[in-house]
């Protein structure tokens, strides 16, 4: 990042934002054929991961965990419901809240999805410890940026 220290705009490949962006594109490309077998998009897979971790979550809980607003999340959930993987139910305690529940098909899909992580670890070609460290550092950076923006 010599250009940055001289007051010049860094080159594209020197930008952290581009490294993260292009990594995201590469991850999505690697996930696509694996998720296609399950009939899921990457965003739908993330929602399913949240529900497999803890079923019967409110839309706002899921959105908070995935950093998505309800305008983005609602169409996603409707497609998962149309695929009969989840069911949307109004809360009996507060009708403004919608609870998302896994269907039996949604629960069964978890077993098929369990191999995805192993395939991705193999594709990344890094020791698990290195990936865990990278993930933790990225989460720390994300949290700092969120805190800075508020």
C-alpha cells in the first residue's frame, strides 16, 4: 500500500474492499453448484443455516443474524415457503411478528447439506485453523466497521 502512504489512491488490487468483494464472488461461484443440488441459492442457504441452528425464529431475528432488512428477507422466505422448506406463521403473542419454522422437508435438507462444508474446505485448500483465524479476524473487522457506522 505504498500509494496510500504517498497520498495517492491505491491501485484496485491494493484495495481491501476489492479483495473482500472478489473473495465473495469466488465463494458464491464455488457454492453455486453445491447448492444447486439442494435447490437453494446462497442467500436461501444462509437462512436455512440460521434455522438449522435454531428453529422457529422471527423474521427480525433472522434478519439481524444475517444483516438483512425485512424487504430483502421477505421475498427470500416466500421462495423457501413455496419450496415447502419453511412455514411462515403469525405469532400468537404478537400478530406483528412472523415466526419462521422448518418443515419436515427443510429439516431433511440439513442432512444433504452437511457435506457442503467439507467440500468447501477442500476447495479452499487451507488448514482449518487458518480459516478459523481468518474468519475471526474478518468478524472483528466487520464489527468495528458496524460500530463506526453507527
